[in-house]
C-alpha cells in the first residue's frame, strides 16, 4: 500500500471500528498480519484523528517491548512498530516515559525511537518533564557516549530540549553534560542551536562555568550563531556570548571570534533588546583600550548612516565609552568628534539629545574640548540653550560650563554667560560638585578613622 492510499479515506470512515480491528489483529498470533496492519497505520497516520492515534501509541510501544528471540522472530514487528511511531511522532502522545523505556531495551531499533523521542520533547514541555522524571537525562548522556552516527544528532537535540528545564540545568554542569551542550550548539537545526545558546546563557553566569565553556570552545560557536541566525537566534546568541564575555579573562577570545562587527550589526536592528545586548557587550569589551578603539570605529560608521534609531544607540555607547580612562581619546582617534558636531548641527529628536550627552561628557577632557571647539561646537551649544527639551539644554549648558572654565576657551563663551538657562545649570552644577566633594572628603575621613581605630581604647 503506497502513501496515496491514505488520501482515499473519507470523512465517513469509522475510526473507532478501525482501531478495534487493529487491536484484534495485534491480539492474534498472525505476525504477518500484525506487520501489515502496523505499516498501514503508519502510512495513513496523517488522516487518522489524533485521539485514535493517541490510543494506538501504547499498543505500538508494547510491541517494541516484546523480547527478541534467538532467531529474531519478532524483529519484523518491532521494525514495523518503530516505523509507525516515527511517522506519527508529531503527536503529543504523553507517553515519553514508555518511549524512553523502549529505547533502553530496543537495541538495534534505537535510531527510529530516538527520532520519535526527539520529536515529542522538542514541542511538548509535559513530555520533557516525563523524560526527566524517568531518568531520561542521564540515559541520554549515557547514550551520547555510545552513538556517533546519525542517531547522535537526535540525542544532542533531545539534550537541547531537556536543557530548557531548570532541573536539568542545575545538574548539567556536574554531570558531564556541558561538552555535549556545546557540541549540540554547533550542530543541528537553528531552533535547537538557539535553545542551546539560551541554556548556555542561563548557566554561564559563574566564573567557573565561564572558564569551562570557553575551554570547550563555546565562544566561536556562539559567534557563528550571532552571524548566521535569524533575529531571535542572534539575540539569544548575543546575550549568551555577552554573559560568557563578562570577565576580563575572556575578552580576547570573544574579540578574536569576530564579535565586534557582529554586535555592531545587532546594534542596528529594530528590536530594543538587540540594541541593549549590543550596548552592554560593547561596554564590557571596551575595558581593553584596543577594543574600545575598534568599537568606536564601528560606532562612527553607524553615526554616519541613515538609521536614526541605530545612531541614537551608537551615541549611547559612545557616551559610555567617553567616560573610560584610556590613554588615547576614543572620540578623537576614531574621528567621532566632527561627526558628532555635524549631527548636533543638522539633526533633530533623540539622536541630537544623545549626541549632546556625548559632547557634554567629552567636554571634561581638555584635549577633547579643544577639538570640539575647533569644530565649531560652541555656537551650536549656545543655540541649544533655547531648545524646548530640558535634557538637551542641560547637556548643552554642562558642556558650555566646562568650556567656560578652560582658560584657553573662555573668551569664546561671552555669548552664553548672560543666558538664564546657562546660569541656572551653572549654579546647579556648582552645587552638585560641592556636594560630591564633601561626600568624598567625608568618606575618606571615615576610612582613615576606621583604619586607625583601636578596639583597646573603646
């Protein structure tokens, strides 16, 4: 009977009667008829109502449990049952524990059963729970040490699905499962690899696990997913790689895997979470000056583009990087200053607001102040003091205050000194600075007192 035979079945088919006939055949001693009926069930499974299939699955599992005789007389019926189960594997059968037991005892039929188990745990959390509660995680780990053929791929993807469960993630580190999780993230479908990346991100927070993952080669695996995956996969992989990278010891392998341009692409995506992940990773990597220089080059390229959302995100990162105490000014070395001044002169909205914050931050550095002034930023900042946006005015005034306190630039500030908004922010900033200095002095005095405190004199 070919596959087309199933399509001849009509809506009037009495499926209850068909199931009853199948049960009678299985209860008979006619193995040839049993094989024929089971194969037919597999071929027409797309037309069979799900409730009928659900009731047939335990029968098929029991067929698999038949003991093998020395002359393999039951081999064919088990093959037929395995074939049928693989064809109806899309069903949420709820019998994952039975399938698991069959895998352990089925010998040469494990490949088809693994495929079936892979299908039902990939799309059903109750089946994952059933597998884990029946020791399935440990069984899968054990089988991974035995199978190196096509069956291994199914085992890895089963592991991937089980790793979605918190209970599995709790034990996977100490059970020897991490190498298999990283291996699974290298292979299989994008859906499965994204699940692996998600699990890696969840368990990679501690320094010990980070080191193990890096030694297992997880960095290039996640970087590859960040480059080739769909939007969801890029976000998951980018987040996981950021978690692994959040330690000074692991910055270099992340950069060597080509992560910086990949995160620059992530920064330009429309999803807010993608931008947040890229911003966080850039701030981590920029601890190393050489990385900060490379990152700022990508940020300048984005700032020169047409994507306002991406430009605002890039300005946010540059704002953070401009506060790092590197020996080289990141803004100057990357050529960002003229680009920032041009945006401040010609743009509107959120981009200009973010850029004003960057310029305010840069204005604290003497050499950056000079470069900004030479590019004509002062009259632009003076004009912004009349803007309707309070944050924009505050940023402009903060920068102008720093310019006014620079003896080399003070003479260019006469136009701003009498503007009320400038005077208001100047007064507020002076008060904040005085408060900060008082706090620093107070904390320093407390430290000295604690250091010199003698309990014998109390």
